[in-house]
């Protein structure tokens, strides 16, 4: 069984979202499948991962502190102890 930690932070639909998920995985999942699973747990109104990945400005994806390229990284297999962060860069002036 694998345990992973996922952090999601950024503006989605004019709301600041800051969520941390601790997940136990019984089987091997790709990152894309993990995000889909977390979206389903949040209900129809909180499909944050899907929404963030469709935004015109691409979010930053960190896996164990190292930046990974989207969308290629969505095919990576999640491993025990992984810490994943999906962050929306903030801008202002």
C-alpha cells in the first residue's frame, strides 16, 4: 500500500483554494488517475484538479520538490511517500 501527500493551491474560479490530501493507494496509479480520484471525492462542485489543468496559465507541478512538465508528468506512476504539489502561479502589478 502506498501513501502519498498532495497539495493544491491557487485561484480557481475567483476563489483561493488551499487543500492538502493524504491518500492511501491500494494499487498503482498514474498521477492523472490520482487527480481524478481526488476530484471525485470532492464532489461535482469541487473538481479542482480538472479545473486547474484546463486553465490558460499552466500550473506548476512539483513531485518531491522537483518541477515536472505538464502534461507529460500526468502519466508518471505515483510511488509510496511521494509529495505532489499543483500550484497556480500568482501574478500582480
